[in-house]
């Protein structure tokens, strides 16, 4: 604790950044819930948006209870217009909409002390609920410096680039295990256990929210005790796509190279440059989906 010029103790302001997805929210198990199902039931997506908003609000409440002075929520799912601001915790600031330069991590560079990942899912190929990595239609695998990676690791490196440690990750049991394997000391909350990609045993919703609120309060106390996950230099993103036309399209991004028929790579000293190139490759790959 800092001491001011008059010898009085002065607590440092604590700022928490929250990146929130929808697939790891308790009760969400299908593309109807995520808004991605063709012809899916609109009422199911509407329900999931409210579940997401309430679960994120529990994390905000916990952060404030734990001593945070400011909480910024970045809506990070799909078109990133899911959170209902009128139902979000009244003390939370919200970033909504897309595209955004840092995508799921927009705003993390604005002087935060810690980050929470709420409602996250496990990486593509895992047995987790709605598992995928950034784009379920195009990405078969993501590797960062030859390490298989999901959104948790990819985004933790963005936080670390700006000196921000990840303090809390919530989602299903696979997401919690994935987070613990790449982020030593991180707090996790598992709100459901997969019974398949589109099925899960879910905790009672209010119980899940209570656990998240409690964990969020405790996570604030980890500020200064957990180190940011600093990204490597240089860094290589390798993206294996669903078919060769996607790889062909990704190779239109300057600086990319073909690793094999299905895989494109990009290497740079700066993690954010490499991350943005990877996002651009995914966008190009999506442009030929369905040809």
C-alpha cells in the first residue's frame, strides 16, 4: 500500500478488464444459443444473451466486492453485440460491437491491473462444449510457436503484451483445465461438465453465478501476485484450415507462407502484429467458405 506525502496509507486504484464469450455460460450448449445456427430459434439466442449478461454481472459484482474500483466489460462473442447493457451490472462499462482492433481483448491496454475471461470455451478438437478456436467454420487448429492454442492462451498473450495478468477464467470443465495448464495460479470456475459437444450437465444457474461472484472477489486479491503471460519473440501463428481453398485465400495476406496444403503461417517479432495477421487470415478463409 502506497503512503502519501502526509504519511497516510493510500490504496492503489484497481482496474479489472473482462472479456466475455457465450459458449462457456451455464445453460448454453448449442448453436441455437450462440446465434450461429442457420434457421435457429431466435428465442433461444435471446435467452442465452440474458444468461450471458447475468453471469457477467456476477463477475462484475465480485470484482467490485473484492476491491476493484473500475470494471470494463468487452463483449467478445460473434458480432460482439450480445450483452444487454440495460440488464448489465450498473457499475460496469461496456465495449460492444465489431470489428475492433484487438477483437476479444479490445480495451485491455488501457491501464488494467487484471483480466477475467468469463464464459470461455475450450479449443478446437477438445471434448468441451461448443469447442472451437475463433472460427468453428474455418479453423481446424491454431498453433502459437508450435503449441496448440485456444482463445484462452491467444488472449492471455494479448493481456500479457500490455502487462496485464489473467486472474480468472470461467467456462466448462475442459476450459478450466485448459486455462490451468497455460496460466499457473489462475482461478477457475467450471459451470458445466460436457456430455458431448452439444450437451452438458450444468450447475443451477444461481449457484454458478454465486461461485463466479465469489471467485471474482478472490481473484482481485491476486493482483500483484500473478505475473502477466508475456508473449514470445518472435512469435509464429500457424492456422490449419478446413480445406485447401481456405489456405489459398489466407495466403493472400502479405507475409504469410504455406506450411502444408492445409496450413498457413505468419511470423513476426511483435505479437499484436502476428495476431492481427492471423485474424486477417481467418477472415480471408471465411470468404471462400461455401464455395
